[in-house]
C-alpha cells in the first residue's frame, strides 16, 4: 500500500502538503493509541477471574495499521 508521502505527492502547495501530512500523522497516532488501549482492555478482561468463558483477545484483537509509512 502506498505511503502517505506517496499519496500526497501531487498536493497543490508545500504548506498544504505539510499541513495534511501533520493531520494524517496525528490521526494515525490517535488510531494507534486507541488500538493499544482496546487490546489492553481485552487482556484485562481475559485476566479477570469472573470472565472465564470467552477469550476476548483471540476474538477481538485489533492488528497494526496497514497504512504506516
């Protein structure tokens, strides 16, 4: 999959290009944080003695983003 840098190669100006890259990098960082927190919650549910009949991590773990540079 093309990187963000490759996809923005035809932006109208350098300033616009820089602003869009910064915005997308911020969105990517937010998604990575959300993924990490979601997977941590699944691990906590799996460790909870009161919830023993479901393996949450095996069913719902979110993988890494495929759009990384």
